């Protein structure tokens, strides 16, 4: 049945309309083309938590830290990050416990004054000083009863009289005056910094400083550092280093021990023959230089921007640090794994820091030693202790940013993520970080870099030996990961590398040669010849068929130009630059047309001459169009050989109606069937030329933005050709129904091919 049949024409028109409308509805309302669907693996995150925590306390410079660093380096490589390396930075005064903590001890006793009444005799029979045991053992257990505070001194002093100094306020210190050889006990309430208390104690010659907090039985570890000139400075290096050689023991004791000490002090206060004293043995060491380790790896982007995602891998010396911060490191690893299958516009670097617990030492050293990277860094994201457990009242994720404008975007993202029923029991707070943060993002804030910090809320095991994997809530690990992924997708830009619908055995992985993508691009380009052959087979083209074919060609070109080459590229690469490129293409055609037609009156041109000219202009436009299309295809095929085969098939389908669009008017215009077919086929040869140009010449500098602008430029050319040449020629055939059906049919065919390409 011929195309002139009213019934056939009606059927084609109805089917084409349905296909076009349904495909457009799918693309714009049902299909979220920019949405990347992630499947976060909570169990994989937990496996990393278990492994990292199993190494034990990971103090900067320790063997345990080295084990953790080796594991992270291995995982970075396994995930597919590039430029994976471990950097070591020498840090002076980094505190470290040299000996086995189990060997540390503190002895307690009360002592009679010299020559006191009823003093027992010494073994030689003379009167003298004797010790009366307060309890049976007189010994505190390290970690359970006390821990060292960061930068606790190595000095070893005996027989320090116990004294209570309230909350350690400046007024309390001023009132007591000299503290020579006294063991000072303070009920710490956070009203002053630990560094201020330590400094006052040293200035007044205290022998020992003990901190406790009401309600805290398991003594935590706290680092003691000072903010100077906007940077975190370890206590021994602060204040011009004046305290580096005169540090004294500085410990955190449990509440029960503190109450026992209070009892001793009260006994001594009620008996003039007694005084409470403390004897001890400490092995802290602030001498020498430690190496702080930083592990880095990259997912390279196509543009110049860079985003850094970080988490500290160290822990305090008493804790295996499951929540703080094996959780943050493990979530970072999952983010990297999920991002590894995306083609990114911005480079995303992943890093884990040592020395965070000692004063953000690793991140500060990295910033200091990588000034060029800091100049290009657009955003830093930090993950620290982001375990969430609603059953323990810890179901709220904290998110803070140094940039007010970024907060609205973060709020929208977290709201969207948390709309998932999975997160019904969880919550999140998004707030401006006015204090610059209390983790490694502070280092970047102080350097003027925009940051986002993720954190959980204070938990009972914080900085204690009980921070083990069993306290981690596996079901909540994915929330932070999902939000970070969505932020990165928005900030870094991406192209999804999805698994092809068609699985082709033997073509897994990347292509390591330019020959394979070149051949695929050649095959895709030659499909224009199929369109030419279709026209070749038709010996005589009626007015109705010519109206249909011309309109079909116009529908093909207008839809791909406006919907894909302009609107689609504008969504990915920015409205203004893409529209400008599109406008330049439009202006170029009009300029060339004015020059070439200056001596020729269109009104005097024959019908055949007009058709032939339209066909040649269409051929030129499509040949130009196929070149940047080949650029994009050449690069894409290198990423996945299997995907390349599917992509070739889709482009080939896309090119068949383009071949018809060229051949039909040339044949009708007197160019002959063979000539029309060859010209149609020739337009496809620019496809492999574009791929070859991309692979051999432009590869190092070619970006999606450059390809997008090139395609938009071509879209402007094709729009003018379709509007000024093909549509008028179709109208001159005086077959309006054929023309309308042809327009819809061409648009429908092209839209289907674009969906396959997408």
C-alpha cells in the first residue's frame, strides 16, 4: 500500500502522534534523566568499621595507625581511585603514650605528719613517718579509673598533697596562690578550656592536675590545644613554646575515684595529724617528632573544579574508635565506591587524616603542604562520628556549613533523601557553622574554603575504651552516605555510566585502543547510507511522498535541534552559554545564505532547483552535526566497550532518517538516485572523523562543556535549514496532510532514538 493511501496516512499519523506524545511525557514527567539511583550497602560500611576498629587505638605515629592506613590505601585502590598515596608530615610535640597503658599506675595513701603523737615506730625502733593505707590496693587502674589528657607531661613526682580547686576558675587559682607539689583536683564543667586550667596549674607549680566531671564514670580522653592566629596549636607549642619543657601530669579521673579523693581530703581536714597525698607513676612523652599520616585518592573530573571529602582515621589512645571515627572513614569509602561509576565534571578527592584528635594536625599539615590544591578547591566535606541510633536518642544527623547560600540547597537535599520511609525515625539539623567546626573542616574554614561538616551527637562511649563496633547502629549508616552523594552529584556534575540493557559477552570493561571506537563510529555514520538506500529503491517520488519526506526531515532536525542540542545541552552545561552557541549557529547560516543567494532570486528558481538546494544544505548541516556527535561517542566508547556497541546501534537508528532527509530532496531535485544515496552516506563519514579527532588530538582537553557548545552551534544551523528550506519546500508540494504526518512521524522517530541514546 503506497504512502498516498488515506488510510495508511491516517494510521501513520495516529501512531506517530501517540509515540511522540508518550515519549515526551516519559522524558519530561516520568523519566528523571539527571537522577542517579544509588544502592548504599550498609553491611559493606559495617565491614569496614569492624576492620578499622580491630586495629585498636590509632594514635598518630603508632603501629595501629599504620595498619589502618595500609587498609585504607588498599580499599582506595580496590574502589578504583587514582593517584592513591600516603603522605607523612613531621609534627613536633605530638603527644604519644610510649609504654603499654596497663603498666601505668597511680598509688594513693594518707600519711602521718613527722613526729606526730602516737606515731608508730619505724622498723629500727625510732619514731617517724608512717603511711596508713586508705584502701586495700591503693592503686588506680589505667583507662578504667583514669586516662591521660592530651600533652600530659612525663614528669614523675611523689607525695603530692591533695587539694580541691572547685571548677578551676581563674578566681579559684588566684585565691589559692602557690601550688608547689600539690596534686590539684578540679570538677571540670567546661566553663574554661582545659588549656587555661593546665597553664594556670603549671604557672603555680602544681605537681599533678586531675580533672573529673560529675556524672561521668568512664574517664574520657581530651586533647589539650590552643587557638593561635586562627590555627589549632598543640599545647607544648602554644604560648611561644614556653611550656614545652615543664609539663606536669594531666589526667582525667572517674567520678568514683574523685569521690574517694574527696573522702581522703575530708578525713585529713578533720584530723590535724593527717594529710591526703597522691603518689604516682606516669609515662607520657612529648619529646621529639611524630609523623602524621594522610591517605589520598582521586576520582578525576573533566573540568577544573575540585571537591575534597575527608574523615579522620585516628582515635584517642584509649579507644578503638569505632564511632569516632571508623564510621566516618567507612562511610567515606562507600561514597567513593558509589561515585566510581560516574563521569564527573569536577575532580573529587578522598582523604583520611591522622592527628585529628591531637589538634587537627593531619588536615592542617596537608593544607600547608599543598597550596596549589587549596587554590583550586571549591568545597570540603567532613565526616566525623556520624553514627545514628534513634533507639539511643541519637537519631539526629548534624549538618553544618560555612556558607549561608549552600544551606538552602543542603536542606532541600536532606529533605528529599529523608522522605524515604526508611528514614522515618531519623532527623537532621542544618545550620550555619559560626564557630568553624570542631573537626577537620575547621582547618579548611580557617583557610577560607567553603565546608560542610557532618556529625552525630554526643554519645556515652565518646573517647572511651567502650567505643567498639557493637555500639554502632548499622541500619542508620546509609543516611549520611545518601545525603553526601546527592550533594556531590549536585556540586560535581556527572554523567551516569549505566549498565547497558543489552549484555554482550566478551566486551566487558574498557577499550584500550582507538581502533575499536573508530570502527563503531564509522558503522554508526554509515547508517545514513541506509536512509539513502531507502530513497534509492523508490524510483519515483510523488508530490505527497515528497511532502511527507521533506516534512519528516524537518521534524527530525527541528526536534533534535531544539529539544536535544539546545534544551538538553542547556540543562547540562548552562542556559546562557548554550543559547549563545545556538544563536551563533543560526546567525552563521543566515550570513552564509545571504552571501550565496545575493545573485539569485528565489522566486525565479525552479521547483527542482529548490529541492536540490534544500538537500545539499541539509547534507552540510547533518555532516557538521555528526562531527561533534562523533567527538562525544569516541570518548564514551573508551569508557565501556559494551556500552559502545549499544551506543553505536542507537546512533545508527538515529542516523537513518537523517539519510532520508538528505537523499529525498536531492533525488527529487534531479540529482539522481545514486548521487543522492552517496551524498547521504557521505554525511555520515564525519561521525568517525569526529571520533578520531577526539581520540588522537582533543582527548586531553576535550570537556563535556566544549562538546555541548559545539552541538548547540550545530543545532542552530539545523534549525535554520529545517525552517527556511525543508518546511517551505514541503508546503510547496500542496499536500498539507502528508506534511503534518511527516512532521509528526519524523519527530516521533527522532524522539525514540534520543531516548535510546539517553
